[in-house]
């Protein structure tokens, strides 16, 4: 697969065969960094780190110039600067990203109503029903890339294939600023030599589990004994992986998306300056958000915090997650990292945590390895216990004496939405 720094890029020649295709995966290239250079052309060609200048914050995104030094999303900014000392740090502007994303999605929807946004900067399109209007899938991909560049001013990469899985793999291989078409009849030829870890949903741990059994390529997955795959990954994941390795992916482009968010915030009777106390409150709020996500069978792609200071000025910060989650501890860790990156240390009167960009549980595609499996089991057990004994009786030890989210000694109000 193409690497995050753009090396290993593969693109199709003009007029490439697109027979048997109909699904496009369109992905903006280094989206946050691209918006930064769009707004400030003097940044073009420079290694950029999108994040707070505080070394305790994490990298939200990086330009390809910075990625070639090893800079990656979710890496501490301090580590990123050690890898690339010449990098320019640009503060994120999430309102601006949303606005640009809206422009891009509008272009997609002008070609087909069957658009499935996966995140702020990528989407699947089903163009099988609009050929008479716009041409073949490959021609539509060319038009989309041209319009995004001309009307928005940023670049995108597109994968064209017969299935969502292969289209997403193709767009990754073509980055940055590329187009890769995989004709339907050549799907297996395309898949077989690729690393098993290049498959959508195969993370580093799953790839390592496969490699320990001598399974290195997608062809190896396809030819492996079913029992071996099940021992490596479990019955459901092993069966699903084999299907994808054969080019089988029946998932359709889903246009319905949950646009709601779930959040909790609290206002304190006395303004608080103790950072440890404030972090504990963020974690407690995140636990409540996670519980509501699980109850509704939703997952969040973005975590946001709200901070109101003693002078009533208010700021918000948000971070996209590598994978959607309904785990309170994961949400809490992200919220705490966002809070640590806030430069002001004035007394605080209100804190809030919100889960955004919600989607149905499991709708992002299947993940073969769940880094939060143990946490999810623990929080599921807490959910069950609270259902039996009441939320005031069951809580984490760190929250004892701080209230359960409905009552407590210090907040003035809870659970505003």
C-alpha cells in the first residue's frame, strides 16, 4: 500500500479501463494541512504540523512534507518536532474545516445522491446510476478531482472499483493527488500481491497475528486454511477477512447518517484551577457520554471539549479519532489531551465533553483487532450493574465522592445537551 508520506504511490493512466466498477472512494489529501495552505499560500511546500504549539498537545494532521520525517497524526507535538525541527506549527481551525468539507460534499452530491461521508474529508460515492449524465465511473472521478481543485482549491485522491473495500484501498495507494482504477474483472489480480495489513480494517496487531502464521499477502489470506484465520483473528473476523481477500464485499453506499451528538457539561459553584480535579471531571463526563453512546448503539468519530473560564469567555476544541468509539475511557483520554493543550490556565467555571459525528455501531467497516476490547468489556459490565442497582451505586473508584453525574457536592448543573 501507499505509505502515509506518499511514497509507493500508484496511479492509473488517462483513459484506463473502468469496466465493472461503480464505487468511488474520494479522500482529501492531508486535509487540515491543505486548508492551512489554502488560507495562507506562503505555507505551501513547507513541513506543517496541525496542532497546538504547546508540546503537550497531539498532532491533528501533518503535511506530506512533514510526514516524510515520520510525523503522524495522534503523535505528541513534542515528538513530532524532534523528528522534524523545521516544521511550522499551525493551530487547527475546525470551523474552517467544516466549511471546506461542506463545499467538497456539495460537489459530490452534484454528481450523485448516493454519497456516504466517512469523515470530514472522505466519502464513498455510488455512481452506477448516473452514467448517462456524467459518463463512466473513471470519467466521473476525473471530473470530481478537477472540480474540487478548481472550486475549492485543494487536491483529492480517488479510488474506483467494484466494491467499497477495494475502492478505499485504491484511493490510499494513489495518494497524494492521484486516481487509481481497478476494473471489476481484475479485482483479484489487484488484491493478491498487496500486504495483508493493507486491507481496510486490518490494524497493526491483526497484521502481526497473521504474519506470525506466515500470512503476509492478501493471496496468503485467500489461500489460508479457515481454521488458521479463525485461530489468528476469531471466527467472525477470520470469515470476514477471507471474503474481502476474495474481493467479496456486499456493503452498499449508505446515505443515511446520524447527525446528532451526545454531550454532558457541568458548571461549578466555585471556579476551579486545579488541573487534576478538572481532568478527573472530564473523565467522569466522558464516562457518561460513553454510556449513552453504548445505550443507543452509536459510536463517535470526534471528541470535543468545551471550557468556560471565570470571565465567561468560552473555547471549544475537537479531535478526530483514528477509529470510532463508544468507550468512555478512550473519549476521556482524548478530552484530557485536548484540555492539556489549552494554553490558558485561568480559573474554570464550566467543562463539557461531547461525542460528535455519530454513526451506528460497526457501520464504519469491521475492525479485526479491538485495542479497547478490555475497556469495552469493563464498561459494559458497569452498564449492566448500573441497570440493576442504579447509577448512584456503581461508579469508578476515581469518581467516588465526586457524584455519579446526577448529584454531587460541587457542580451547579449536569447533563446539559
